[in-house]
C-alpha cells in the first residue's frame, strides 16, 4: 500500500512540475472526446428519429370493386396468419371518402353520382418487422390473393432510410476508430515528453535497482488521468449543452447509463494503452 501511495505521489508531482504540458495534453484529449461525444449523440438521435418515423409506416391494400364478401374474408384470414402484422382495418368506399374529406378539408367528390374511391385494407406492422425486405416479401404474398388490385407502401423511401441509417452507423464506427488511434498517439507523445523530462532521475533510479514496471506506473497513471479527466469534462459539457439546447420536433438522445459506463471503461483503456506504450518505448 505504501508503494501505491508513493506511485500516486510521483504521478501528482509529474503534473505539478509540468502544468502547461499537462493542460495542453488534457485540452487535446478533451477536444477528441468532445468530437466523439457529438458524433455519438448525433447517431443516437438520428436513430431515434428514424424509429419514430418508421413506426408510422403502414401498407394499404386496394381491393377490386366487385370483390365478394367471401373473398374479403379469405384475405382477412390470410392477414391474420401473416407474421409481423400488428393490426389491420377495412376501409369501405364511404370511409375512404370521409378520410379524403378530413385530409383535404372539403368534399372533393361532391356532385359525383358514384364514389370512385376503392375499398382497401390498411395494415399496421410491428416495429421490428418494418424493413424493406420484409415488406417486399409481404407484398409478394399479398398479391397472390384474388381481388387485390394494388398495394402501396413507401418502398423507395424505406430503402433510402435504411441506407442512411447504415451509413450513419458505419461513419460512427470509422470516426470512433480514428479518434481512438488519435487519442492513443496523443497520450503516447505526451507521456514520452514527460519521461524525457525526468530522464536523468529515472536513470538514477535504474542504477539503484528500480525495475521498469515500477518506474512506468506513474506515467501510466498520467495517461489514465488525461483520458478519464477529458472524458468526464467532455461529458459534463455535452450534458450542459443538451439540457439547455432544444431543437423543435427533434429529440436529442443521450447515451444510457450502461453505455456511459462502457465509454468510461473505453477511456480508461485508451489512457492505459497510450501511457503504457509511451513509457515502454522511452525507458
């Protein structure tokens, strides 16, 4: 325990004797973590936005005018057997006219002798099944029923949304790797400069029999401190900005507690790796 306190003391002495390089290292790490936090939160917010929009995606089956009740029963029974359907609603010609009236604010069919709007069935899917692949397969299955004239759902928009979500996920992954490497290299350089500052003192300790591991620990603590301090300060800045900044009709999503703990462990790993490589290449 006495050795541990001594190593922590040596680490604090390193910071005290080199305040400007320590502040510069801390600020550079803070900038890197702020960049990652912004990209991370943006990704979570965009993903939540797409979830909200996709939850409103439905499919409408338009039926032939001469469809018999028995065929309609066969179609509805088939829908009950189709996996992923949350609910469905039959829309008669009069219901379709009422929906059009509510949408447009006026009766566009007034004066016509016959209602030209088709009967249809509006299908709502479970959120986990709203994918372009599944809805395409569902369309193929539903077209096999007699009496189905047309099927509509936002196919091309859905494919584009899925492509955008995949692009965002890959971008976050690539940016995360770049920031990880940049943080490790930044810590490596900072720790190497710190080691060179105490080069003569370290040489004397080596002559007195101190091992590399013992001499390395204060510098590894230094790397961990830069990383964790930058992570905490960056997180506090982000939380402050998010709590005092709102975007109309767009929800900013913060990471969960488990994600924050995982990110904290990742910052600890970055500091350990950067400090270890920096000091081992210098001693």
